[in-house]
C-alpha cells in the first residue's frame, strides 16, 4: 500500500519516463505493457495489459481485516472482486477492439486517463500500437 501513490503518480512520467499505473478501484492497478515488449512479442490484435493486486509488507502484514479497512479503506474481498472483474473483461473480449469497447463501457474514467497518458507520451498523432 505504501507504494500505491508512487505507482499512480504523474511523477513517474518525469522520474522514470513511464506513465503511472491506473487505479481501477480497491487498489487494483492496470496499465498497458511497455511499447517495447508489445512490439517485440505481440501483434496489434493482442490484448496486452498489466494488472497489479495490492500486497502488504512489514507492519501491515500484522493488521486484521478491520484494521486494514480502518487504515487504508481496503477490503480484501472487494479488491479480489475488482481484480476478477477486470480479468473477466479481458478474457471475454474477442479481440483488442472488443476489449477497448468493453473498457470504455465498464471503466470509462480509467480509459480516458489511459488515453490522456498516451497523448502525453506520443502526442496527438500517437501510433495505434
């Protein structure tokens, strides 16, 4: 949890040259795989997503579910459900175009943010993969 803000901060773009991960809710994060990996190992038709699930370290490992909720507003079951929801969206998609339609429908705010990051990195005439 302590890295959540670093992973979702626009500072990542300045400090590491990579866009922030996008919060899907309940501390589940998503992003596209790097353009380098995409071009080298996948075709334009492939759906290439990275999903991050929250983990706990140090003192947080000792916290009960109630204490985790009190400290972070984190609910494990809700987080698993959010992760599974996004994973279902990927697996039900027939192809990348279908995936994009589903994301725009179910995760509009996150899709708009992803598009904003792409435009920042590539400009208005960004390549479609």
